[in-house]
């Protein structure tokens, strides 16, 4: 059950579900109302974001290089790889493979993501 999972396990479950295109499972780990980059985000907002990401980079892979959990917070350093075939966060498609580095911090309460902050290199 999600409530028994630590913050890092919740983040891993969200990433795995998203990479398997199992958005319904991933959304179960998101609070009905959360913050994403300081903005209110519903589960539907998260669904749209993930669908947009997949449309812009259908073969996107997120590799967690390092994860540190401290209570309800988890910080991750990761690499994102894929092929830029569509709009990806406002960047027009290049058709090229890419690899970028990023970091994020996620707060989890009662087994659900309630807050997300991220920074990644530009494409």
C-alpha cells in the first residue's frame, strides 16, 4: 500500500509507471492537489504533462543516478535520454537523440507526491 512506502519508493513507482505508459498507476501516487514547480497541479495536470513528455520523446528514459531520502523529502540526480521527435517543454523537435542531466526534490505525504521541484539542463 502507498501509505507504507517511503518517499524514494513512491518516486520510483511513479517513474516506473510513467515509463511503462501506465499513467493510471502513476497517478495513484499523486495527491489530488499538489504543487509542481510552485504551481497547483491536479492529477489531470500531471496526466497532461506526462502525455506531452511522451509525445515529444516517445523513447524517453529516466535513469536515477543518486537518490537521497530524508523523511517526507527525496532528492534525485538523474539522466534523461531519448529522441526529440516532438515539442518537448516548448522546444521544437530536432529528431536527434539527447541526454540531459537534472535534479529534483519531491515531498511525499501519506504515500502520495504533494510537491515537486526540478531543474534540468536545456536540450
